[in-house]
C-alpha cells in the first residue's frame, strides 16, 4: 500500500468575466478514498478540479498536500505532486494525430526526453500496452487517436494518467461515453486503485446510481459554494438532488402529449459509404418523438451524422414531406430543414471561443443580414436574449464566451441555436450527456414543445430509461443496423437490452 496522503483545498475562490465561479470552497480527499464531487451544472465542480490540476492559476485560497502548503498554478505543479485530472473534454486533452501509445506515454516521454535525442519506440509501445492491460482496454497502440471512438479516447486518457506515479486521480464525468460493460470495468479499476494502490479518487458524475455504487464520501456544491459534505450512506438519491438544486424536485419527466400526424420524415434502405450505417429504414411522424437506442458503439451517432450530411451516403433515400433530400453536407441538411445537436458538443456543437449570441444565431445568420455584408448585431443580441430566457441558460449576458459556461449550459446553447433556425426535423444525439437533473428536465420540456409544434424529433441515446420516458416509438440498433421497432407503451428495459446486445427471437 502506498503511503497515506491527504489533499486539502481551503477557502478557494475564483472569478471569470462576470461570474464568481467559486466562493470560499473547502474540499478534502485522502489516499484510498473514492470521493464524489457533485452539483448542478454551473455549480463549480469542474472549475474546482481545474484549479487542483493547474489549469486555472488565478484562484484565491490555499492548497495543502500532507499538511504542507503547496502552490499549484500550472499543470506541471499538479503533476509533480502526483495529481492527474481526466477532464470531461476528451478531444481537447488528446493529440489526434499521434498514436495511442504516444498519447498514453506523453507525460513520461516529456520527462525522460530531457537532454536526450533518441526515443526507443519499442519501449514506448510496450509500456503503453502494460498500462492498457492495467486499465482493461485492448487497442492497437499504433492506432491514431483520431480514429478511436469517444469511449476509447476516454480510456486512453485514463491510461495516460496512470502511466505516471499517481497519488490523486480526478475523473470528470468519465462514464458519460462508456457502455455498461465499460463502466463496470472502470469501476473495477477505480476500486483496485483505491484499495490496493492507495490512490485517492475524486469522481464527478451526474448519474446518481453510479455515485451511490462506487463512492464512500461526497461533497455537494451549489452556486459555487459547499452546501454539504457527508458520507454516501447518510443520503438518498432524492435528498441528494434536493441539495444539488436547492429545492424539492421530482426526478421523473412527465411526457408532454402532442398530437401525432402523418409521416413527415422517412429513411429507406440507407447505407453509409464506409459501412457505419447498414440498410436502415425508419419513419418519423409530425409531433412524434422517435427514440434510437442501443449500446455504445451500436451506430447511433453514425446514423445521426449520416442523416445530417456529415457522413457520405452510399445508397438509399431520405425524404422530408415525401420529397427526396440531397444530403451532401451539413449545410445542405440545414438548408433543407434538418437540425442536429451532436454528442460531442464542444467539438461539433458550439464555438467555445465565440460569445453566446454568435453561437445562437449562427445557423440563421441570413435572418440578421442586411445587404451583402452587414450583420444586424443588435437584432442578433435581442433574439439571443430571448432564447437565453426561454431555455434558462445561465450566463451573465449574451456576450459571454461559451467556453466559460458549464457543460449543461453549453448544451442548452447547442440546442437553442436550432430553435431560431426553425427546422422541420430535430436530431438529438445523447443530448443529456453530462448535464444535471435540472438541465435534463429543461431539455425534455424543450423537446416536448417541439413535438407540440408539429416538428419531428429523433432522440438518440444509450440511456434506456430516458428513451422510455420521452419517446413515442423506439428503434433499437445493433452493429450499425436497426434490429427492432417498439411502440414505447409495449417496450421494457429488459426487451430493449436483449435486442441491443444482439439477441434474436
């Protein structure tokens, strides 16, 4: 067992333009402990951990390691203490054009290369394989990271953190892109690290059952302040949600009833050029919410991107109101009335370095253009303020950079821009990934309103309870193909799981 270590953050405060993200926060974790850090979107969880990881150096307050005051202002300061943070933004943390081995061994290579001119690539790949074996993943170490799935990238990030001597490991929404099997493997690894290797783990998740399954202690943040610190066995899920939100909350999502009309969107025998969608056929009626579900890797995201023109179509037809669509690009999809809220919001859904109002009005820019080159920014801002109010986007103003918003509020921006565009078909790919129960409720209400307006909605998610809550009909995918259709009233979680896993009757 590693020597016992203790990490204390005391009186931590930090501000960003227009926002006090943390206010006098105290947080502690010790070796061998799995400690949950929870709160609604915007509560300050990720910000606190970014301070611990050295990403934000302009904080106030003190950090102590084994009782000794330490100064963490840069990532190198954190790594020197054995503190590793696996951030929620997977794609920004990995180098896509490097191999799996290079990404896993990156920190170690940087340390060992000082004063050297040669790299023993065979040793690098062997070392990476050893770490991957510990993490429980099987990948070719020569594969470029850009060719991996989101779940595989997540595991590569965790492997990289463990390639160095880790005392404390922070996992920010690590299970969001993982399947049930991959999540179970991650939990096995976390227990091993804590119990057998003495690593202290901070676990951030919006999935309440996971917190109660894996964690011992918990710290709850709300509006940048600590509202509770206790042991898990002192809480119920309902009480935890109430502490997070500061009010009583009913966790179920009553489905809005919308009149369902005729078929407005139809997909016939669709095949994607590289085999990522195979002979898919389905339909959506006006006012209908159609769920697309399956395990991680089943092809849901690939189908959504093909329907949006981001992946090339080899054969088949897509029809809107009986008229064949030419899906040669996302731009063509938008022009023809199809909108997509993608799974990877920071990479594909928003422009993080641009203000909220720019993001919200971008797909509809022609509505705010006067003449060939003049954009009416006053009208842009006014429209953006209305959407911010309607969706409850937490931001100081429409001028705030999206990068400074919480994950849930970034997701609301990714959704809100399509409300202005007024599409006919809305495709949501894992829209509640990484958002709290309050933001999830808001997104469900928004989708229900779209259905009441007669829009067609495609809701793709591996969260089967969500699919059962919100959908009118359900299609199950397995191995890039649709294998089963259910009326939601006749579907059960067990039946969906059976077909999701390749079961046949």
